[in-house]
C-alpha cells in the first residue's frame, strides 16, 4: 500500500489508499466518524474522490460546524433535506445549482426562468415535429376554403424554412436569424413581404394551439418589412389595342378570345388561364373571374363590355377554356410579330384598370372588379388617362362585327 491521497475540509480528513489485489487495483477510503474508523472501497479513483468529498461535507455538518448551527438553521436544514429528497440529489448539489442559477438570472427568480422555459418548450409541442405542424396548418387552411395555390405556397415557403434550419423546433427560431435568412433569398421585396406574412400567420396559428406562448409576440412578428418600390405602370394606347386585336384575329384567331378578355376584363395572367366559356354570361352581361391572387376562393364579376361581347361572339363555345395555349403571351408575341407593337408586362391589366378608372371615376368599384385594393388603384392608376381615351379603349369593337351580335355559334 503506497502513500495515501489526503482530502480535508480543515477540520476533518479522508485518506484514499491505492490497494492492489492480485491483478486489480482498488481505492480505499479511510476516515473517522462517530468515534470509529470507517473504510469504503471503490473500483475507480474518480468515484472514490467524489465519495470522499461527500464524507467531508457530512462530517462538517455533523461535527464542529453542527455545533455552531442555531435552532433555526437546523430546522432549515431538515426542511431543505425533505424538499430535495424527491430529486435524489445531495443538498449541497442543489444549493450549488441554485446559487449558480441565481447569479445568472440577475435578480429574477429561478421559477421565472423555469416558467419561461416551459412556455417555449411545451411537452405537447415538442412531441409534434415542425413538418407535422406545417401539414396541420395547411390542412386547416384548406378546410377554411383557402385557394389551392396559396396552400401550395404555404408548404413551399415553410418547407424552405425547415431546410434552412434543420432540426429546429418552432420555439427555437429567433427574429434576427429569420431576417438574415429572408434577406439572403433572391426574391423581390414584394415576394419577401408575402413570405413574411405567411410566417406571421403560421406563428399566430401556433399560438392559438398553444405550440407557442399565447401571451407573447412570436419571433415572426418582429421580422423586417421590405420597402416595395413603386410599380411602374405601362399601358397600351387605344390605337395600339385597335392594331393588336385585328392582327391576332388575322394571324392566330384561336388566341383572339384570350386577348380580348385580357384587354376588357383586367384579369391577371393566371386568372385568364382558368377562364372558361361557362364563366362568360352573355345573357346577363358579366364575366365571372376566379381569383388566384387572394387567399380565399372568392370570385368577382366584371362587366361584359360591348366591345368584348362583339369580339367573343364569333368564337363562342358552350364550355371549355377560352384558350388551349399553355403560354398565351408567347403566342401573342408570334401573332403580332411585325405589327410594330411593343408588348408590355401586364400591359392589358394595367390598361384596363387605368381606362376603367377614367371611365367611371370610382376606384372602389374598379378595385372590386380587378381584385385589388382601392388604395393601390388610387396610388398607381388614377389620372393616367382621360375620359376620351377611356371611351376610345372600350369602343374598340371589331369593324365588321356588330355589337348587337348574331345568334351564337353552335
């Protein structure tokens, strides 16, 4: 047996002897307690050292230090032992942990910290993965009647977030890193703002189901809003429309219904792609446009203007889409090649809104017809053209087809 390792608390000491028994080494504690010598043997030195420290703490309490404890101190000790018993931890470990937590909390209580942690780490929320939450969110929006295009966008954008931060729970996202992620996407400001709105809506949905604290803003709420540059509105002159329509009729007549509806309904390109002959009510003089822009499956009614009726009647069908072209805009480029007309992005929609505002001077009504807000209509389209130009636009009927149309084609 070699020289022992001696551990002391100033008043007591515990010796650790290294003992060889055949081919194995063991570590023996030796100390006095209760008037007699005690020994304990362990297979690892680290375990023996840990036990020696516990013995020294116990000796300190039961020996000289215990004599200095007041009655209140002794009662506190007994109560503390009773409270920590369910944890299975020694009293000094609990006291040390509490002291460290108290120092880090800077005056706030340990219970405050625990409550905050539990708010953001609910057991039921942790049991559901983020992809599962996204699926439930999308299913809930589908049940509410939200448009399928918007549902797909929800899944696409939230799916990108999951891939950007693999393994994260919903409660682990932070505004600063969300802003950094969104800023790094190669999107226009308007698209970034749309994604931000999806994230905020998802966060509010999670709060309503207690996946996030209900009494706090979510990390999505604080995300940066991007400044959207003013929309550059480019429109066609009536003379250009009066050149485009006959040119298409001559060169690509099957595309004419699509071009006429684009010019006289103000529908978006995607909406025109969904427009069918069943949606055009010749008897009651309106066109029913199914919106793909807003979140619900709302439909809006646009007047069937006399010029549009005149252009459509020779091509009228009972059912089916107004065009079979997968890319009508590319077809329009081919049809107008050499016609000395410059095609413009969203030119027909911008033109319809501009001329319609000038025609009726009612931004709220035009907003309803076109699926926009009155504020956008007022900001971007008011006073671009005058009433005379509006009259010329909506008077662009085919030269050889009367407005009072003949009987519809079979």
